[in-house]
């Protein structure tokens, strides 16, 4: 049986869920199909042995769009905010050093030497022009600042956001605002200040959030709101365009159905999207499947509080690749949000692998748990083995906005222009953060609404 719907969303991660929600809210009949048994993708919260675990992202930056969405879903009262002044640390010469979070703190910090501080001043008062060719994050930092800044701050930050390699990440794709700042103002610092001043409305204080019962609260609320408009364990097997411009999709899974939709929104990873769209144009596959993904292991360990010598006052720490350790960084979950660990215990979540260490995520769960304990134990003066361990391995955790990413997306967009009604959304387009995915999904939903109402 073939069913006709105005809009069909393929993929039930945060991007697909938000897009479907916005379309439904606009009064458009929408159907969302997801290949796995659950929606939410990497956003997955579970409770085990009294520990509230995030198997994917540990928290998210609060944005205006996210707060509005939470209010619409009736979950705004469940939001938690991390202590705004929680210090962050970076591992330098075996010691956790606080990261300077303001310009005065930066210039007073022993983390960075005098020549790097002078380079920052040179950027503030001087002028530079970015190259015409795509430039890596590492190349820009060396050109403008120093190897020390790259190793001690920028590299760890890139690991925290993308689990990426700064030698490969494209500056203009991964951090477009910084690239544009130098391009328009001749200075990254002046350009960013100018951008901040140009924003309309009251200036919002950045926040770090989760929900009382975990990040999956948002996913569950979206799914509940969509109700019967969601079908899980169904994947798109084929697609073709009909003579009237609509799209015919055949689905396989718990039931084999076909759908005809005026608009199809693909919120799937690039490998799935590329292979499906290759049925319309073979060039889609080479463009999209060439986007690399970083594998990441999420290792959560629980300890008795009195067995951890470090005070764990803060957000956690990041680890430069020059340290020789496998861990990318550790979040002190129980220090940031209440209810993450049983009374008298602490929960520490560590990330291993990423683009710079792809083989680490291929270790067994037991090996990963032991590796993390051995590497963070001396740093935090941990005196005993963990009382609790949970390991989740994501083989394709985060898309890599590597050199040439912008050209690939532009070529993809050019191809899509030949197929009105076919649109893409996902974490490989405008940033992997939850807030970025929400913003882009809302934009796509509005574009679809306008197209359907023509």
C-alpha cells in the first residue's frame, strides 16, 4: 500500500525530531521514519546502579531556540544549569592547570608564554588576511599565534568539540565565525567583538544545561509530541522522483510500505544519505560518503568520593595530544549536576579515541575501562578501583569538517537544487552541537513549510 504525505522525515536523531515537530506545529502532516528501535541517535540517557549516565553528549549549550523549544514541549522546568563559574582544566606537564576564561585571566595565566601573549596583542592591534585556499585550524593558529597555543588550548578544545584533528579540520567550515572575523576585520579578536556588538536584543549569558532526568528528556518529549507520526525500525530502501515532482520512497523494516511525499527531509548520516540519493544522481554518493567520522568511546566510571583525592571542583579537564595519553578529556558529571551519582559517590565520564587516535575506540570495553582508570587515576589521586563502569562505543560519533568540507557541501547543495522538495539536515552541515542541530532543523522546517504552501 502506498500512502501520500506532504512531508516525510527520514532519520530520528535530534535534527529529524525537531524538524518533524516544527512541521507538525505548523499544521503540516508529517511522518518520521527511523531505522533503529529508538529515536534520539547519540542522545541517550540511562540509569544504572544509581548512576544517571549520558551515553553520548554530556550536556548542551543553552540557546534561545532550545529554551523556546523546551517551553513548547512543557519541559522548561526540568532544565538544570551547571555552575556558571565552574573552572575548566587542561593537563600540562602532568598537572591540571585552570584554563583562562577571560582576556585578563589569559594574560595573567602561566599556561601561555610571553611570545604567545604578544601574538594575541598583535592580532588585536594589527591586521592580517586569511589565505584564499581552505586553511586548517592548526595552520591558522601557527600563522597567527603559536605552536604552544595550538598544543595547550586549541588542540584540546578541538578534541572536546569535534573529537577532531586540528591539522585536518577546516577553519572556515568548523569555526566559520572566526574565519569571517579575520576576513572582515583583519583581526580575529576585533572581528568577534564587532560581531557581538552587532547582535540585536539583550546579550545572553552563555549557559551549560541538561535536564533533571538526563538529555534524553528532550528526545522523549519530541517523540511523545509526534506520537503516531513516528515509525521506528523502518529504513528508506529506495527513492525516485515521480513525473509530478513528488518523491516515492520504499521502506523496509518492521513493515514494508511505500510513501509518496511532496517534500522529503533526510536527517540521516552522510553514508546513508549518499547511498540513498545515489539513486537520483550518482555524484551524491561520492560527495557525502567522503565526509569522515571520528570514532569515540564514552567511558563512565563511578568511585566512592573519599577514594578520590582531587576536589573535583569544576567542569573537568582536557588533554593535549602531546601528553601521550589516550584520553581526550574527562567530565566531572556529579560536580556539575545533581542526581548523577548515589550519595557519597562520584561519576566521571571520559572520552577516548577521536580522529587523532582511531584505534583506541577498537579496544574492548574492559580494556577501555582499565585504560581510563589507569590514565586518570594519578591525575585525580584516585586510591581504589572504580565501583562502577559503563562503556559505550560510537564508531561514527562525530562528522569531521575537514579541509574541502565546504566545497563538498556546496556541490551537494548544487545537486539538490535540481530536486525541489528534497532537503538535508544533520550534524554534518552547520555544527555538531545539539543547539546547532536544533537551529538548522528549525530553518529547514520553515523552508519546507514555505515550499509546501506555494
